[in-house]
C-alpha cells in the first residue's frame, strides 16, 4: 500500500500526517509502528489521520467536519494530543482542506477549536483541566507524590526541587504508579520545576511513546496542577508553550510547522 504523507511538529513533538476522508486507511498497530520507526520508517511520536466525521462511527452527525484520529508511536489509540492538534490544523490549512481564522475539529476527547494567530502560532481549546487526587509515581528506584489531572487523557504531575534534578532523570523507561488502578489505561507522567508563579520547566514520558520533546496536554496538566497564575509559560525541551487557564476551556498556544511531504509504502 502506497500512501502520501506529511511530516510536522509542534515544539519538536513530531507526527506523520495522512489525509483519509473516507476512512479507507484504518491503520493496524503494526503499520503505525512502522511509520513512526525512526530508523525503518518516516519517524515520529505518533500518526495523525484526517477523516471526515461522516465516516467515523459515533461522529456521523458532524458530517464533513474533520476528525483527528491520533495514534501513539506504538500504535495505541490516544484520546487527545495538544501539540498534535495544532499540527493537524496547520496541515489541514496548508492542504486547503479548511478555511477561515477559526477551525473546529473532532477528537476522541470532543470538539476542539483552533485559532490561527497573526504571529504564526495556533491557539487551541483543550477543554477543562480536571485536577484530581494524589497518587505516587515510582521511577528509577525513587518515589514522588503526584497530582492526577485529566485533559481528555490522563496525567500524573510530579513537582521536583531543582532544574538539576529534572535534568538528571532518565525517562527512557516508563514510570509506574500506585495505586495501580488509578490509571487503568496508562498515564503520561510530567516532571516539573516551578521557576516562577507563571513559569514552569517540564519533561515528560508519554504513554505509548517514551520521552518526547514536548506534550501539549501534559503542559496544560502541569500548569493546572502547579501554576500560581491564570496564564503560564511552560518550557519544554522542544521550546515554549503558553497556557491560559482563565476560562472553562483551557487554551494552549504554540508553534506548528509542516516540514516535509512524500510517499511511503506499507
């Protein structure tokens, strides 16, 4: 099977993008993993597939609206991806598939709206950030208290004491947590240092992917859990993102670029 693709990233959280209006390429777990393989495939943290809602079970009433089918690098389904959402909108715009300054798309976490800003960035609604209870995260023989946050997908936010401690973490392997049933479908684990009331530094291990240079929903989760301001800048290894916590829907603002297009075979 030969497919046309694009490659894009948001703060170096990168994705393979496909246009599939009629839902013909319902990719298998193995095919997604091949596409995301950085040596044997295109290479990415996940795959974003643009499908018309009319062809997506449960979303038929939305008709010609675009649905963002997001898969993690290991092929598993994900409910939401904040960086992916911005890159998805950039792709739809550059492909001539949407028009206007504001565009609403469907995701597994619900409808999300993006606004193309004059400075080239994209602001996207992320839904409410629901801060939950405390859990314990374990990694590398250490344990920390963590705050659970739901941003359409699950997060556990750990606050560290210093940037040096943050830099010293080895996030190749996935953290574990207790109680074990707190996140039955896995969790994205954010490790953060609060540098100011409105500034956070973050690293993340994404479920189904590993450590990534950025995680949009993780950035929102961290801001909701630890920021002492309604608007917060979050520094990630891939750049900086802004979170606005003032409304019922949190808003994530940041860059999104398409860097390549091509054809590959599966």
